[in-house]
């Protein structure tokens, strides 16, 4: 048997294969499967890694911790002046630059309004570490001084402050006194005194007013930035005195001069006022048969005595000229004024004189002296006389001459401006009824 015959497989038996080849094939298949699985897992791991990385990257950053806000070095101070304070002491007490103060006081406008300080005045200062940036001082309700740093120096000016004017009305009835009635009507003493001055030519507020008298007043209230600053001028007023009605309307003419007139354009202002003092009492009236309190004899009292505290200002009752100023026997310190129409007025028992010397011109309302008790006087009071053509007349009852009335275009303009004010005064009846019900 040759070699080829000996390697032939049996004819009807199973085919025998080489074991090493099968194993190799199986191992290859297995390795491929393992590689595929491993690759899939690796791919998933890489994909998940990218997803996590992307998610982490897109996630908002945690909130940062807030830092403390920067401190503004600019500070504002309100310096209220106390008794004994000076600008220098206020600046030193608050560590403000006195060198800046010295430079500010070189400015004419600043020096004019800062040289004198009064208790209660308020200075508003903005500064940076003591270096002045701005200084303000309110001069009145309408104006203020403003000093500002301008480069290396300062500039000062007076600034107009915007003010809102509101027209309001009040009314009242006198039960015990005019001032208490004003308080009940929620108006100030200053305003009711202005009303009294308007009607002073027709009503003697020392002697003539009493319980049952009524008043109504239309006036301005002054506001700024929603804050009421105070009361302004009287636009119209009405006074019921012992059954007589007096009405006054303010009118401003072409020269910006304001005066008060009746509803038909007649001036409220007369050539003279009834009394040269405000709100005093009459201690002795006009009486030709009066017994003198010191001389104890019948001696005519040819004037009116107004009791008032020593030093109360005495005002000229009308426009005129000083024709006597000095000591005059029992009158003591005395001033005599010469007026138009050959009228003279005398003011006696003064403690001292005002600033009007002999020959000086005076206007109605000018202060010419002060109440005293010089001469034959038992207590401080003013003795007041009114003479016409040398004849003594009772100052409380004499018919006083009027000033010039409105005419022509001025009267037409007055009527147009007076109409809405008169309509407001017509509401006084309901307002007074409400006051009575309280």
C-alpha cells in the first residue's frame, strides 16, 4: 500500500477534521464578538462622557457672593444754627474745610447772605471728605442762596424756588375774641391781622367788634414739593360788623401795585386809619368834660387814649410831614403830623421817637414812635388827637376822606378780576353754618 492509500479516509465512516482549525475559527468569532461588545460599551461610555460634559458645561454657574456696595464719599449735612454759633465754629465742629469757607466768604453774594446767622437758620452742605461741593441757605420761602464749587473755586447766586399758590377760603364767627375765631377757622393770627388792617379804615377793631360779628376770607396758600409753607396774601375778605357788611377785593394795577377796593371799585384805603395802634384797648375816650386823673380837675379830653405795653410801635395814621418832635408839657414826648386838607394829628406820652425827624415826610403806617408814659401819664398809653382847621374832632367818629376810586379801564379790569372772588365769598353762608354746628 502506497502512502496516498494509507491517508485516505474510510469509505463509510464519519469525516474526521483537524481540531486546531476549528478552535481557531471559534476563537476568532469569539474575539470579534468580544471586540464588538467592548467597542459598543466604550462608545456608550464616550457618548455618556460627552453628554455629562455638555450638561455640566451648560448648567448655570452658582450665584456669586454679593460684595458690599461701594461707599459714596459725598455726604450731605444739615447744620442748624444755635445761639452763639458762627460759620467758623459750625465748619470746625463738623470737620469741614475752613479754607473753603474763607474762599466762599470772598464772594460778594455769599458774604451778603452768610455774614449774619440767626438761631434756627439751616445750612445744607454737600461735601467730599470735608471739601465743600455745595452750600445752600434758604433766604425766604421763595429764594435761596446757592454756593457751588466751580473748578478750583466757587460761585454763588440767589436762586428762585418754584412755589405753588392755592386759593382757599375760611370763615368764622366771633364768640369771645377775633383771635379765637381765627383759630377755630384754622387760620393764623398773622392772616386775621391782615384782614383787620384791610378793614381798619372802617372798623375800629379795638372798640367796635364783638360777639356775633362774622368774617370770610379768600387767601393764598403757598406750597412747595407737596409741603405747605404758609399763607400768602388776602385776595378778598368780608366782615359783618354790628349788622353792617364790609367787602374788600384786592386789585393789582398796571404798575404792579396792590390795593383793596369795595365791590364797586371804591378804595378801602382812606386818608386816615381809625387807630394808630393795633389791638389795644381804649382807656379814655373823647370827652370834653372829663376829670383829669392826675390834676383832679375838669379838663377836656380832646383825644383818645389807647392803653398798650411800653414800647408798642405807634404808626402814622395818614400821609403827612413831621411839624413837631420833642417834649410838649403834659403830653411828654410828642409828635405832630401835618396832613392834607388842613388836618393835623398828635401822638403823645411816647417813650421814644422813631426814625422820622422834624420836617420828614411820612406815609400812612410808618412807625413814628413807641408807647410810653412820659408827661402827665399814670401808665403806658398813647394819647391820640385829630384836628381839622384847628378844631379837635373825635378820631373814632369823624368822617374820614377817601382815596381816589378806580375809573375807566382800571375799573373794567377790576370788575373782571373781582367777579370770581365775589362768587367765592357768597359761599360764606354755608361755611359759617357749618362752623356754628360744631
